[in-house]
C-alpha cells in the first residue's frame, strides 16, 4: 500500500497540479477583492469565506480522486454519463430558475449545477467510446454515435437554456480533430462564422431597393452571396483538371447551398427567435450602434475596469470599479475585470500566460500517454479549458459575445470548482498510471 | 495506418498553436487597452470619481460704518437620483413637495435625461421651514437627498436695486466664463454683478470615489484644495440713512440720492417704490419677479440712475454760474422781470442773481441765456446761435450733465444736454435761433437729467467748483478703494462765483417766503433749491436739492417725488428730515416726519397744507 503511494507521488505531474493550485489561490484573492469582503473572510459567512469552504472540500475530493485506481473511471464511464443525463433531465423539471435558466438544484443556501459535471462525464464517455477496439473513426457509424454522445447532454443543457456551456461542448470538436476528424470541418466552421457575422452586420441595416423601396439590407447580401458564390464555384470548376471536376461540383454546391441556408437561418434566428436584449448584445459586440444606453452597459464597464488598470494596476483590493459595484457579476463570470483593474497589464498577462501554460501542459500530458483512453480524455480536458478560457476572457475584453461561463479555478462558485477538480483529478490519476499501461 | 497515426500526432501542434494564438491575442488586446491608451482609464475615472466643488463663502457687504448689509444664508436644494428613486407615486410626492403633479413629472423626466445615476436638483432653494417639514417625509424616498448651498440675504432688505441679484448662471453666463458650471450662482445685476470676481472667491474641490449607486465610498485627498472666501465689500452707503430714506419714500414714486461732497461717496441711494431683494431668492422668485415686473409703478426700474427728468428751475443756478464765469453778468446785474416774453410767478419786478434764484425768475434767466448765445458777433443770427450753443454745451457738460458721471454706479444714464447738431437734426441747419430753443434757459425743453446728476450738482455747489465721480464702494477685501474710483473733476467755475448762489440757496430755506421754507431746520444753516418739473397733464414732480451744513458740507442730496406737486411741498421736507437725521442722528420735526410717512397717492392737498 505504502509502496504504491510512493509511486503515485513520484509519478504525479506536479507541474499541472502546481499551475492549478496557483490559479486557485490567485482566483480566491480576486474573489475576496471583488466581493469587498476582506474583513469577513475568516468567519466564512461571505462569498469569499464560502469559496474557502469549497476549496477545502475540493482539496479533499482531489486527494480522494488520486487514491482511486484509474481503471475505475474507465469502467464506470458509462454509469457517470447516464447518471449525468438523468440529472440534466431532472433539473429541467425540479431545478431552481436563476437568471432565466433552469440549471440549478437548490440545497439549502448552496446550489449545484449538474451541467458542470456533465463536462467531465461526457469527456469520460467519449474517451471510453473512442478508445474501445473496433471503432475506427473512419466509419460513419462511429462518427454518428460520437455525435450522439456529445449531442445528448449538449441538447439537454440547451433546453435550460445555458448557451455558454453548450458552447463549451463545441470544444469537443478539437478532440475529434485529434482523433481523425477532417480539418476541413474546422475550416468550414470558420467559414460559417464569417458568413454569420456578415449576415448580422448587413442584416442590421436597411437598404433602398429598386421597385421595392426600403427593406432590410440582408436580401441584398443574400443575392450577392449567391451570385458571387456561383461565379467563384464556376471559375474553380473551370480551373481544375477534368477528372476532379465532379468532386468540385458536388462539394462546392453543397458548401454554397449550406452556406446560404446557414445565413438565412442566422437571419431568421436574429429576427424571430432572439429577444431584443439578446439581439442588442450581439449588435454591441459587432460594433453596430444600438439605440439603448443599457445594452452595452456590462461590457463597457468591464472594459473600463480592465483598461483603467494600466501597466501595474491599482493594487489588491484597491480597484474602485470592481469594489464599488460598477462591474456586473464581478466575482463570477467577470472576475477577470478585477485582475485587470488591480493587477494591471503585468498581472493580467501573467494570468493569461498561466492558463496558456496549463492548457499546453495538458496537451503534453495527452501526447505522452500509451493509453488511448487517457489521451482522448486529456484532449477533452484541454479543449474544455480552452473554450472556457477563450470565451470568458474574450467576453470581458469585448472580443466575444457576452456569454456567461466561469473562468476555471478563478470564478467564485462551488459547482464550477468541483467540476474542474473532478476533471483534473481524474486526469492526474490517469497520467500517473501511464507506465503501468501495457500496449 | 502507421503513417496516418503520425499524421494525427502532428495535429497537437496545430491545437497548441491555436491556444498560444488566442493567448497572444488576449495579451495584445490587454496591452492596447491598458498601456497604449488612457481612454478606458478616463472612462473609469468618470464613473468612479466625482469632484465635489466646495463653494467659497461669498464676500459680505457692509455699510460705511461696518454694519452688515448683505450676508450669506443656508438654503436647501432637494436633489434626486432618478435610478434610486425608481417608480414612485408622483401624486403623493407632488403633495409633499407642494408641486403640481404634471410639473413634478416634467422635472423628473428632465433629471433622468441629465443622468440616471447622478443627482440633479428637483426643487431649488427650499427655506429652512420647508426643509424641516420635508425632512420628515424624505426617508420614504431613497433617491431624494438635500444639498445645502449658500444664498444671499439682505439683512434689512435695503438698497436691493443697487446691490442687485445673485442667482443661477444661465446658458449665456456659462458660455462666457468657463469657471462657472451648470447650477453655479453668480451676481446678475447691480453691485453683485459688477464686483462678481472680487466677491466670489476661489472654489475648492474635493475628490470622492463613488459606487455604482453614487454613494461616496472613499476620498482622494492629494488633489483636493480648500476654497478661498471672497472679498468683503464695504459700501459707501450709510445703512441707517438708507433705511430712513426708503421709509420716507414708502408709498411714493421717486428717488433719493445723497452724496458726501468731499469724496463723491454715495450715502443713500433710493429708487421708490423699492422692494426687498430677499423676495427674489428661494422658491418664490419667479412669482415675486413677475409681480414686480408687472407692477404699474415699475419697482424694478432704478429711478435714481435711470429716471430722466427735466431739471426745471434748479438748472437756473447752473445758468447763473456759467454766465458769471464768462463775465456776462455780475452778482449785481439786475434784469427786469418782463413777463411778456416768458411767464413768471411771485411778486418781484427786477432782481439781481441772488433774488432771481430765490424767486426762480424766468425772464431773468431767459435774458442770461440770450446773452450767452449771442456773445459771438457774427452777422448771421443762425451762425451766432450755433456758435453760442456750442460754447454753452461745453460748459454745461463739465457739470456732469449729459455724461454718465464716470459710470461707477450700475445702470447710470447720461441724460441729455442738447448741442448744435442736436438742434440741426430737429429743425434743420440754419433753421433755429435762440428764440427757437429758449425753454432750455429755465431747465425745460430738451434737457434731461437724472436724480444722480442733481445730487452731484448739489455736491459741486457745496465744494464750490469741483466734484468727485459718485461711487458706491469704499473698500474691497481690505485693499482700499478700487482703482478708478474717486476721480476729481473741475467744472471750470471760480469758487467766488458760488457765493451769490449759496446765498440764494440759503435764502430759499431761511426766507419766510422762500420756496423751501418747509425744509427749515433749527440750528442747521444749509442751502437748498426747489424744483417743480412738469409732467404733461399729470401733477408736477416735486424736486429738491440741497447740501448741509453750508460751511463744511457733509451731505449733498437730491429728492424726487413723482407727480406730488411743488418742490417745496414734498421733496424739500423729505430732504430736511434726511439732513437732520444724518447730521445729528435725531429727528426733531415729528409732525413733518409723520406727514411724510403717512402720505400715499393721491397725495392729499389738504394734508399738504400742514407745516
């Protein structure tokens, strides 16, 4: 028993653990500052105190996870996954409605968010599914089944609705990419993003049409897109060798029609599905003038808080923007504003750097695995971290839409911290066992 | 298959590059926001830092003896932060504030447009009593608060027209001087406006950190500065004399200007009807102003410097002085009272200068004026009149007539002394002679003077030939008289020529038949001259100018009572009461005082017969 423990401490990746612990400590300092509760930390009544309790709970959880054999996680993957699906369904029925979304189980003054655990469970499930023998990626059945495994929890979360977490599930595309998904899928994704942005930008304005008078500028865009697309397709078609033309024709037409359909869908969604405040948020992000001073209130104040930090910041617990309530949700989704205001460019760049280092380190762990399961799982961890990092910090910097997802290990909140502890605890245990896996 | 696997291993580099790329974009973005621009920093400061202006105490106004005339009093503005007030029952709030509900909604909307997060005034200048009542209800409304500010209080309500108004700066003021901000107060008229820069002082500033609800959370002291109080203004007015003069003119229209002849300092300055300037502060300002502006007696019109009247027979003394100096007459020259050419009054046939002044003999001064205008030996009568007129106008203007007397009093009007070109414009060149314009010889016709001009004339006669431009300020902030005040002016008449004039003016009062006999004061030998100025079909204006005592004059003054009758009936007794009060501090003529104080329009002719 003792020999085994010795081996565990020797094999444990202290770099990853160190980075995580550092982020948690820095995060907690910022929560204390953002809630302006430095004086009530130790009586555990305030948010900073509560977070301290969560940190203790998660430390125990981490030790527990490291003590469990890795094989246990692999074998129980399906059970976790099914359990989480049941919880996600249950929360839609008995969940507490907070901020328009039914995503919480209320337990006393604490709340638990099953979607935070869904990420870990889905990561285990997809790793188990893809690492089993006889499931080569190139068969259509594997692809469809993978899509279902990822789509089920994502769909349930979309019903809550919690767009941010769904977006995180989108990160699994990187896992699939590493396992063999065509790079073209990523390119098409980028292409669709460009089409979507253009659709919203042009659709927000109006245009004067001959015979029809003034109408949404979108129809003009749609016509231009269709005619230009056809022209380009024809030119490419003529320029390729005859034996490749059939393929060009088939894929090009599919892309063009798909793009047009996607654009029309986005336009319809913007006009018919989204509510006014959601539409305004997207417009604000794209720099379209919104006739509502409150529409960009959050992001304006968030940017002012970060920008006012200067090179070295205003010092811990000395940022008036965050201390005096100008930044919304400042201890959770907008926690990075506190970093920006109080620690300045140097501190913010350090935190960004730590996140990048952590994600890159997880990629390194992934590639040193003999076990396919562990490799896929590590990629899932890296992808989830990357999505959180990109969307959260992108949001407060005004580069991504205002979508509420926490900054891992930094934001206040027990479910989030516990979810990421599970994610990393399992990874660390699996990684520590990498030499005991036989090929 | 092996190849494929290695191919896929390469994909970790692409994913790693993406992570690095995103991190790099974030760091560049952070650098741009935090280091290369102060845009966001300024934005944050605008949100979190609030500058509180510390208004300096405005300089006080004191009278010549140091008695307090204008001081500062606290007043309370009700402020509203629309975001904190939220939805309220405007009807009940309007009831508490004593406002029309529609008006309240209008004001709340205006405040919201200004800022939803910052306080703006909802009701200005509540009195202490209104504030006390309101404070009982205030706790119910989270967005309402009280801002204390300082307003002017005229201690006795004296000299309001000349002290002027102190009120909120309007758009024009803000554009003209960027030291004022919306909501600041400044002197808008009178001395408050003229000495605004000295009275105002320098505002201080205090920097606060506020939270999103605009509560003050912290202070930043390194940039703060303390306000520097404004300079006190010591006026030349004698508050007691001023109060007495205002009381005597109560219920009448007219003016009193009293000067200290040796200094040109204004001792009393009344335009009646006067009003209490304190009415024009606080919530009732608009209403009070409207009622003053629409009053048929025009209380806002400062008759003492802006009221222009024909000088009447008082002007005859000036004519006499100019003629004496030019050698056209001597004190012993007598002229027959020929009433065929111009009407006269009283029993006299042939007067010398002294008696002509005492009797106010019209033919005498008609003849004096004729001689002055025809002293040039031109063949052409038109040229002769033109030359004579030019000569005459120059000399009259040296008495200050037709000028603003240095313009040291706010709003001074020049009046009118006609000259040759003036008559050329009216009658045409070479179309007028002395016979056309003779009425100016007795102070009628086109001549126009203000009560200030007449008081200044009394000072000139008292000083025997010079005056100091009248002014109202003795000292600013202990630095003495402002530069430019106290210019001495010579009128170009030798002192000895004043002897017969002063004799005549003393006789006006001392002679049992003198027109100023009702102004006689036991124990004070002084000089005066009545004037009776026609005003169309209405009763004449009653005018009296005087200085006292004759030796070593202390006070020179002029009293106008509009449409009251002859100068001796009303203006002269009022002047005598003021003189006695100023010189002795007491009033011995109680009957006289009671008659004046009780008199209102229509001034009772029966009553007027009493001594």
